[in-house]
C-alpha cells in the first residue's frame, strides 16, 4: 500500500491513470482484477472525514448506466442502506477538464450531515467513476486535498 501520511504528496500511477495523493491523505484500500480497479483514499485523522473513491471498469460503458448502478449499490450497501440518501439530478460536468456526468448527494450520518459528488467519465477504453465525500463540517480542511487530487488526475492516452 502507498501512504501519504506525514509526507509530501505522492504521484500515483495505476490502471491507466495517474494522480497526486495529497499530503495528509492515505490509500486505505486497493483492489484490481482483469475487469475493474478500485481504490479508496482517506484524509488522515479522527477529526476529518474526507474520502475519495476511484472505480474503473476496463470497458467503455454508457455513463448513465454506470452512475445509476453505482447509486443503487451505494443506497443498498450497509451502512448507507439504513440512511435516507438524497441524490441530485444528473448534470453535465467536468473533472479536471474531462467531460463527465455527475450527481451530488447528501445524508445524515451519526448526527452529522455528509455530502459528496460522484463523477463518471471515459478514458482510453475505460469507464471511470470518482466519488468525493465528506462531512459538511470538514469541508474547509478537506478542500485543498480534494482540489490537489482533481487538478492532478490524468487519464493516459
């Protein structure tokens, strides 16, 4: 596993894309198979809630189909299955200048409001989803890490 804890930011190259894991963030989990790749990056510390999840399918699948499937999975997976999650309408968006669709959401978790956005886009025979999520009260401390990740995210051509 890679870790960015107590270190400078680290450039990660995986599965046909690359990005910077910001200082103070660490890779919590990573899994890959012939068909897909997942990675979860978390902000360090007990007083933060920043999460970045990367999900990549080694195939070009229609964006809306992927987004709908991921939203359904999110709503039906514990602990989220016990919560009322409100998804916003899907919009055309960009993630570091990559055309995409996105949908934001919010829910209450242990007396805190959480919010996030899921982005879905294509790159070199892949369908990629990025999930950005945090407690609203941690938005300010997570902002620079989320921005550093996004502006550094590149899909190999």
